[in-house]
C-alpha cells in the first residue's frame, strides 16, 4: 500500500513539474485514483511546503516555486556513545 502511494506521489510530482497534469479529473485518471484522492494529495503536498497552483488557461497544476521531492530513509551517522548496533531502536 505505502509503495503504491509513493509511486503515485512520485508520478504526481513529475506531472506537476512538467506542467502536464490536465484537469483534476484527468489527473485522477492518470494516477488511477479518485478526484478526492488527487485533492488530498495536493493538499498534503501543500502542507509539506510545496507551492502548488492550478492554471485554468493551461489546465494544469504547477509549482510556483521549484521543489525537490524525496521519499525514503537516509542513514544516520552513529555516535559512538549512542550506537546500539540494532538500527537505533530502543
């Protein structure tokens, strides 16, 4: 489930970045989700700081300020005093 959402968000980012989302209904169809899900994704990305606008003339979402989309884990540099050797769990 989470990987499917990740893939959808990455696809959404690429479509927004290229200015080729189409209308919200078209975008939902491209992503294989409902219109409501598209609106939720856009809202969530905005809450994370993405400046997403919709151009009615071109019928597309676009970023009004360039962003980079990253999803995943990054390694943490272990401090010798706090290293537990098990991934940092307690």
